[in-house]
C-alpha cells in the first residue's frame, strides 16, 4: 500500500501484519480525544467471531495531540489485529469519515465492504458476521445495527427514549438508516457515490451520515437492519440531563428539515418542507402526551416537541452546532 496522497491526511502507523490487498472487510473507526474508550473499541474488533480476512483503519481527528493515534498504535503493536492509523488534519467528524473511506476506496484492492463503528462503542463478537450475513441474505447495500446504550449512571429507563432507541426492531429491508455508528457499507456504494462522501457542512451539527444515506437512496441503493449485530455505546452522565436531551431533540429536528430542503430545492420544495414543519409542530403536543403516557416519562414525550421546534428553527437558520464543543456533547 502506498502512502496517502491527499494533502489533508497522513499515515501515523501501520502494523507489520497489515496488508491492504488481503482485507475483504475494512473496519473504520474515527476517533477524537477518547483514547481509553478507543482501546476497548479496538479490543472488541480484534475479538470478532469472523472467518473472512479483515483489518482496521483508525482515523485520528485530533492531529495535534494525537492521543487516540498513540492509543491505537500501542494496541496494534500488542495485538494480532492488522491495521493502520491515519491522521485527518481537518477538524470535523465528516472530514474524519471521508478520510477513512477515501483511503479504502483508493488503496484497498479486494475489499467488499466497509464497516463503521464509533470510538465510544464496543462490538458484539458476532457483529461483523451478522452484518455481512444480513447484507447477503436480503441483498442490501447498506446494513445498520442497534447502538445499545450503556449508561454511566444507570439510567436504564432512558434506553427507550427516542434519542437512544433503535429505529427498527427486526432484521430485514428498511426504507433508510440514520446513524453511521454501526453500519456496513458495500463497496459499490463507495465506488459510486461522489466525494466527499459526507458533506463537511454537517461537521459540527451532525447529520452528515443521514444526508449521505438520503443521497445513496436516490442513487438506488437498498438498506437493511440487522438486529443481531449490536454495538454497545458508552453514555456519559451529561447525556442523560434534560438540557442535553432537549438540545439533541432540537438538533435532530433541524437536521431532518435541512436534509429535506436539500432534496427538494427551490421555492416549491421549501414551501412543502416548511408546511410539514408547521404541521409537525401543531401535532407535537398530542404526540408528546401519547408517547409520554406510554413510556410513563415526560422526558420521552418532550422529545417530539423539541424535534418539531428544531425543525421550524432550522427553517429560519437556527441550528445548534452540538459537536462544536466535543467535551460537552
């Protein structure tokens, strides 16, 4: 494998066992200032019950301090997992994803798919085999799986909150996916989609993955859900507060409006999105009451009001950059 040639990336470390021509599945892990969590993520990748040759590409998005890059280097030196560590010099999660996927597309000759996991997650031992099996069984190009929340402070009832609950329950074809934290993307998707894969406009608000999926669906690609391929996501205490949950709800609503406006450009399209936003706002109180009563939690119900107000705020340029300060996210 040759050195990365893109000016915004550079190679930090390559394990002795790494062979870009041998890997059939490439697991990409973007990371930013979570070295201890990253080590647990890599351990779960190394312990996969998977027979096909695979490797890992860690994309460090803190190119100055490089704590994650050094943690990944130490892990790869001490394990049998083949991999490399890439530095993405431009800040932003979209830049990190793009750097890793671009490297795979340009440098791996025999890969069939890219799997993606975040640096605050640990994969189930059958994660890769379940994702690949579902992709083959149902003929899907992009397969997602559940991100099971593991709460730092034991807020188990929040697992069913709309922010944390999986979008689907059963394995099979689905209309679309929403998160890149647990996904398998077939080679033909990366080969067909234009670069940059994730629009850097979403770097600090999130939603670059949802926008990518929306465009992939327009290209004719199919999606599936694999309930048997969980990853376990560490949820710090700050993400269980009312203020964080309300901000995340508003952000998710804003992202949905932004993506719809991109898919339906022009005055007529914008008016349709705006009308939908007003209708969702009008319906939000009733939805909040119904879902809050079902979950016996006001926090669950308030999500629908926050999402609706976030959608309407986005129509007037009010979008919270929740990823701008990662320590508070």
